[in-house]
C-alpha cells in the first residue's frame, strides 16, 4: 500500500440511502428483494438501478457498465453507502475502469466480499479509503436472513464511530502463537492470487493478512498459498487470519487437516496465525474494515480491531 492518509467514510445512520450495485455475477431478484427488506427494517433507504439485472454471459453486464455503476454511486451525493449484490466472477475486469479520483473525493462506505475482494483491496490501496469486507444483500445466505452475529457486527462496523474492539469466537483456533499488529487487508484467497503480476496485486508489507475461501481442496489451497509465498507476499506480514474455509477440508483422506497444510507452507514464517474467523463465505459473516489497525493475539486466540472504520 502506498503511504497514504487513510480516509474514513461517514458512519451509516437510519434514513441514509444505501445503493446496491452488481460488480460481478448475476443474481436472483428474489434474493435481492429479501436483502433489501432487511436493510429497510434497519431504517435505511435503499436504491438501485435496473441495469444491475443485466446479463452478459456469466456477468452482470459488461465490465465498463459495472464499473460505471460504481463510479456513479460514488459521485452521487445522496448515496451514503454502497453495498454489493453478490460476488461470483468478473470483478477484476472492472478495475481499469474505476475512477479513483472520484472515489477519493467522495468517500463513502463500500461493502462486499468474495469476488469483490479485488475491488476492496484496490480502492483501499490506491485511495486510502477504508473499505469493508462483509455481507452482500443478494447472496443466498443473506437472503435467508442474516445471523445475529452478522447483524450485530454490521451495525458495529458501519453504524458506530467506536472501534469494533476485541473479537472472540469459539471457532477460532491458534495455529501459531505470538502477537502482531498492522493494517488489515486480504479477502478471498483465489482472488488475491489472480492479482499477482498485475498492477492490482495486493500489498502485504506490514499488514495483517486475512485469507478465506470456500470449496477449494487442500492441494489447491497449498498451491495458492505457495504462490503467494513465492511472490514474496508472506515475507513481511505481521500476522495472518484464516476464515473458517468452509468446504476446504480433505474429503476422502482423513489422515490430515487443512490446518496441517497451512502449517507446512508457513513453517518458516514466524508470525501469529489464527484459523476459523467467521467472515466472508462463512455462516456468520462479520463485517471487518480493511485499512485500519488490527492486533492479532496468537497466544490468546483473539483479534482486536483497534480503530474505528467510520467517522
């Protein structure tokens, strides 16, 4: 990440307008409507353009059109928060069309995960704007109604000017001890790897690296982690947090766990490593800010978000 002054968007408050955009794959209108209903129950006004229902092959419209929707949302002073409909495929293709100066001049909450990983990291790295990794309104899980944890951390991260603070969760396991502190960055592993060797590759220097994914077999996880390692992206990290990695445990061979594979790859990397943090493709989806300082305690198995992501 460049030496930037970090920009914190304004906190979300009841009555604010939330704009829904579609930066990746198409989605079911029914799922979107259920997600919109939940946002409205929180007292928020919701808007979207019918163009988000466009389909270009397996994408929600062309790269240019999807980028234009983001650019318009940032430029519109009536909109306070931008929430992605869903992930899927194709977000990386819109990066060249994003108007970064417009985004920097009109800071606002930008929320998404999965395929949206590349947009979150690009915006934060290039503009200094804090972005948010969390639930998307037209995802199948969100449409069923967010869990209590998902809802609570959505409000803590986006609607409170206080730091989220310490996060403990029964599912978090310690893979390596020690402590580390730095700005949180990362997201879906398979997307992080696609940026390597491009102008959009993730900056991990002095960062707390968050890594999550779904449905990838251990050999694929090992290959991707090794790729990050060989690209020197694990050399100067301060700590690593893995999601719960749903569907990534070995299916047939019960003689090892994904955690064993991770420890092999990270054998010579002496930073705290936690596993099982519920954000992204997990049942619970904790909203976390990218670009703020976070502390990882590998001795106590806890994570502390040290500063507020909104102002």
